[in-house]
């Protein structure tokens, strides 16, 4: 039995960070013979009544399509089944934890940044995931 069986990789679609993180996550999943699920969460648009709902829905639809294309581009060389790719709208801090529990993840992989301090280095979302996760969390420092 491997240390990890179900790995959840979170990506924010900043390709200069995500390519390295994805490469490392795929290699780890392969080495562990683990399932790898890839998750991108985007937040809904809040307009506070200043824009018509139809316009907001159209923009969200366009953003969703752009995210699908970006995810497809990011994952194109890795042979990841489309059923293992999740695109979700909501609060990333909450959705990541929910999806990890839903798939029975025993490891969540997040990308790190290059700022100062723990929150700055990881980002607010990654820091919140580390605090709230019920499984291991691996932060991969993006170059």
C-alpha cells in the first residue's frame, strides 16, 4: 500500500507556477501509483446590483470556457483523464476542502509563491487549506 492513494492537485492557472507544480504532482502520483485529481476553483463575480444578471452570467460563462481551455493546455501532455479534472465556482478555500473530502484525498498539493512570511510564501488560499485540511498538504515552491 502506498503512502498516498488519492491526491488532489489545486491549480490557479498561472502557468509559470502551475506547470512546475503539475509536473511534480504527476510524478509523485505516478511514483505512488495514486489517483490524481486536478482542481481549479474560480470565484463568482459579485456586482452588487450594478450590472444586469444576464451580463454577469455571460461573463461567468466566458470565464468558465477560458478556464477549461487553460486547464486543457496545462494538462495536455500528462495523460490525465478528463473525469479527474474539476472546474468549480466558489470560495477556493472552502471548495478545495470540500472536494478533498468528496474524493477521499489523503494529500492536497498546492503551489507556493515567493513572498515573505508563511502566508506570503504560500498565499492566503494555501495557508487556509493547510489550517483546515484533514489530510496532508504539500506545498510545492514554484520557481
